[in-house]
C-alpha cells in the first residue's frame, strides 16, 4: 500500500454543486435564433403583452416630452412594440442590439413586417389619439429607425430623450452585478427627466431560443427597485401576471419613471 494517489484516480463529488455564473460576454449572442424567438413570443398578441402595452402607452401619453426627440430601445431582439409605443414622440428611434442575427431580422422586418404587429398596434392605438393619428405605424417606424450594433455595457451617457428596454438587463447574464449595471446604464443613456419604460422577467431561470439556452438573473421587484433607485425618479413598478410563456419564471414586471 502506498499513500500516493494514482494519476488515473477519479474523484466524484456527491450533492449539488452551484452552477458557475454566466456573464454577458460568455454568450455567443450571434447564435440567437431570431425567427424562433419571434414565433414563440410575438407571433400573436398575448394577454401579458397587452397589459404591458396598456401600462406603458398610458405612461408615455401622460409623460409626453415637449418636443419630438431621439428615442432608444435597448436590446430590441425581435420585438417592435416597445419602439412603437414611442413613435408619436420620437423623430429618430435607435434599435440598439448586440446580436447580428437580430439586427438582420429587424432590418428585414421593417421592410416586410409580419402580420401580428397589427394586433399589437391596435392595442397601443385604441383610445389613444396620439397613436391613432398614425396611419401606417411600421412604415413610419421604418422611416425613423436606425438599427444599430451596440453593447449595453458601452452605452454612452446623456444621449436620448426617451427609452425602452424589454427583457434585457435580467435576461443577458446570471450575474446580479451585471443586471444592476445594465439597468443603470440604460437609464443613464437618457437626458435628465427623460421618461423610460423597462420590462423584466420575474424569477427567471434562463430560457431556450430554438435549441440554445440563454442565461437569466433571477430577480424580483426588490432588485428592480434597488437597481433603478440611484438613477431614476417617479419610479413605478407593476407586476404583470404571466405563466404560459414557458417553464421557469414567475410573471413579468414593468418599471416606468424618469431619469434623475
Ligand atoms: C431576451 S431578449 C429580449 C428581446 C426583446 N427586447 C424582447 O422584448 O423580447 C435579450 C436581447 O438582448 C440582446 N443582448 C444581449 N446582450 C446584449 C448587450 N450586451 N447589449 C445589447 N443587447 C444585448 C440579445 O441579443 C437579445 O436580443
């Protein structure tokens, strides 16, 4: 018998080992399957999105900026409705996106839009004159949109008059420090007093797009408030019931407010 451990000995640890954190830079975002994500999420208007639309369209209508300004939607993915809610108040709309696949999808979508946007627009415009006055919203968005390659962690400060960020800060990393940084950088990209709306998945454990799994940071309204409080005022966070999108999350959250 010898005390030396054979090189080929395999050690097996029992019990659960915490998964290592997955940061935003650990993911190849250019593998994001845009068409699968669109079909699953925006092929039709669901009740949760209709409720979010109600909250943010009402908010923008009352928080109207005095002049037409520059708007930004951060991490647009394949979702046009956040940008559409800013349309009556913006002269340019930056669709700011890291994934090449999503930028290509957005450019094509503005040329040849899917029919489902009609239902999203009807929900936005119904009973709201500034929206209802716009005849062909996708055409107007097309003429004002700049599909822009960008990384939220490099967003410049004090650039835009209003902004939206939907399911991004918590859905691009498992790291709470990156979630907080992303949420604050989004708000900081706006001018002082600029209105914003942001949506978040609650208690998400990550998500599949096509065959690929993407990381998420499990947060509640407490973490959203903590992340935004240093940079936002008039902060209002509302929970939106949602349970049939997929497994592994506990509803949605919408934050509205103004840049401090
Ligand atoms: C869960 S999707 C949300 C897409 C869309 N906003 C929506 O409402 O469904 C997350 C999006 O963030 C983008 N993204 C990931 N990392 C990013 C980064 N560092 N900067 C900007 N966008 C990023 C992804 O490519 C993807 O489009």
